[in-house]
């Protein structure tokens, strides 16, 4: 499942206003760990149908990365509305991602 890239213009609608939990990945172009994380997140998105998955390119949207205190990549935030339930940095396994989604 392809994970949509979110910009600041659509962040409110797509993430904080989604009406359900959101897994939000912050990544940077050229980051090998980020590139390796993407297929794992795509697989997790297929298994966790009740969670919305989105990505933010921190290089293109530095104000969003700053807002959420993201300084390491990849960074995964699990949110529901404005509330952050988890924040994880570094490459994660599929099992770990699915476990993080159990809220």
C-alpha cells in the first residue's frame, strides 16, 4: 500500500483532523534508513487498516519537523488528533511497528 506524502498545506485535514489514529513518518531524501523503513511501513499499513499512514519529507517541511521535535530520521509518530501517543526514531521492524500501534 502506497503511503501518501503530506505537506503543511494538508496537514490539518490529513493528520490532526483525520478522526482516527495516524502513523506519521518523518523522513529525509537520501537517508538509507528511511528508504529501508518505507517497505516495512507499507506492509504495516496493509495489516493495520484502522490506522491512517502518512509521510512528511522533513527537508521540504522543516516547520512540521520542528513542531514535533523531530531531529533524527526516520522518526515515527503515532497521533490521534493533536495528541502524540508514541514517538520512535530509527529503523523499526514490522513487528515493532505493529506493536507500537496497539494503543
